[in-house]
C-alpha cells in the first residue's frame, strides 16, 4: 500500500493484471528480425568471435514475417503497446517494409519503432515510413570518420549513416533518435561534437553507458564512462536543464540543451539501474522469448507456434513466463558476474 503520491517507479509496481513477480506489467516488445549484422562493433559483435566463418542461424530456424506478426498480435493482446523492431541489423532484411506494414495494422498497438545502424537507411527510410513505421533510432558512436570506422570495425564511413538520417527526416520521421554508446578511451571525445552536430528539435540524442551484455565483448567496469561523468562533461560545454520523465518506466534521464533546443538523455543502465520499471519483453529472431537483457536462455515460442497451438494457448504460455518473472540483473549486477548470458546481437538491445 502506498501512503504518499506514487513516484514513477512506484506506479510501475502498483498491482496490475498480468504483472510479473515484482508487479511490472508487460508493455513493450523488442522484436529482433535477424541475428546478422554488417557491422562488427567491438562492444556487441567483436570480430574475433563473429569472424568470417561465424555460423549465423539458418533461415529455417528464424521466424517468418507471418510468425512474427502472429506473435506480435498475441503480445499486443497481453498488453503490449509499443514494439521496437531490432536485430542484428534489421535493415539487412530488404523486405522489412512488408513486416512493418503487418505490425502497423495491429489493433491496440500505439507505437512502432526501429533501432538500426543506419547503413541502409538512405534507401529504406521512405518505404519504411510509408509502410507505417512511426519512429526510428539510429546508432551513431562518433562523428569523426576514423573513430566511427574503428567503432564499427568494418571500415564503414560515417557519411553514409548521416545521409540515412537525413533521408529519415525527409521521409517524415521526426524527431530521429540517435544512440551513442560511450566507451572509455575509444569515443569519449566524440560526446561534445555529437551534441553540437545533432542540435535542434529534429533530433533526440541518447548517451548510453557501455554495458556488460553478452559474454564476448570483454567488458570491464573501467571502460564505462558513467552517466554522471557524461552529464558533467557535457554541462561543462553547454547549459543542460533537467526534464521530467515522459512515462512510467522511461529509461533515460533527460535534459534539454537551452541553446540548441535539443533533447539529450543519458541511459545509466550500469550505474543507476532501472529494473523496477522494466516492462520490456524481448523475442529473438528464432522466437526465443527473454524477460531480461541479461538472460542466458529464453523460452522457445517458435516450437509453440509451429506445434499447432492456438493463439490462446500461446498467450497462456507467455503469461505464465511473465508472471514468474523476477529479473533485476542490473540491480544485482555483481551477483551475476561471470554467469552465462545471451548476446546483444541476439536480443536486440
Ligand atoms: N544493429 C542495430 C543498431 O546497432 O542500432 C540494432 C541492434 S543493436 C544490438 C541495438 C542497440 O544496442 C544499439 O544502439 C547498440 O549501440 C546497443 N548496444 C550494443 N551493445 C551494447 C553494449 N555492450 N552496451 C550498450 N549498448 C549496446
Ligand atoms: Fe551490429 Fe548493432 Fe551490434 Fe553494432 S550494435 S554490431 S550495428 S547489431
Ligand atoms: Fe530489465 Fe533486466 Fe535490464 Fe533490469 S537488467 S532493466 S530487468 S532488462
């Protein structure tokens, strides 16, 4: 029982039908459409592990667009209001607008977004917008071309991504969200140039603490530039005014740059965990359902879909998994150190 006006965190924990073991409702779905990517960002798919001979999942193991649509419809029936399409790199699926069209038509879905590395956005932005995609987030870790190429580790030039962002704005997306993962000694000097470049109400810029996801990126706490440090360093260069949270469970601490009218957010998943408001489910491209970004093993929804179960029975299975959920990895990070976990390129961020 709450005796005072609930805070945003408290509201996420008020008793809700279908909530998990910590009172968190199921509201968001991250749908990964492929485990493949054309980049090899060291913090996600390091080349030494995801080399030329890396065996990605065969097509037969991946959900078809029809299966993804069916699952998405079931999730929406269970309370999901927002779907974010991700990967791997979702734009490697050249027919992605077909899936977007199917998802956009789902009754009850309020928001449909996509996270991409932007490499093919110049050609894909318009068809995706026309198919019904509402919002796009582009990952850009540096403006300096040599730093950007080093971050993606496949020598991809930053200009092509910037052209993709322009194409997204021209197509009608706006504001376009930009994600920058900050890694100590690698791209930290790019924070201020990024904030200066992505200035204006057409952009929302998010700085993300480098996370210990997966088991292949060799994460060390020393490589994390903390949210506190990010804000301190930006504040030294520009006036940042704090902004209140948009909705319950919002993960970014938000600021507004007084001069450029840009919204800047910092996602402090390592130093200020937000598990208590985490209403997010993840489905990998093969139909494995995870209730936490740091899970090792998910639940096989593909077997249920292909096993002839009705939508109601699949919904029951998802409800049971969500009801038993007690994940709060980021809050108890040290206890989970060294434990096996799935890769970010599978879970989609
Ligand atoms: N390929 C797309 C992209 O890069 O936007 C979508 C998938 S990617 C896994 C989704 C997001 O996860 C990206 O914004 C990426 O920067 C972020 N990400 C990947 N590994 C990360 C890590 N170790 N720490 C923090 N963010 C990470
Ligand atoms: Fe690919 Fe995105 Fe992972 Fe980079 S962060 S390797 S672009 S999936
Ligand atoms: Fe959600 Fe798991 Fe991240 Fe906590 S650690 S915010 S439960 S995904």
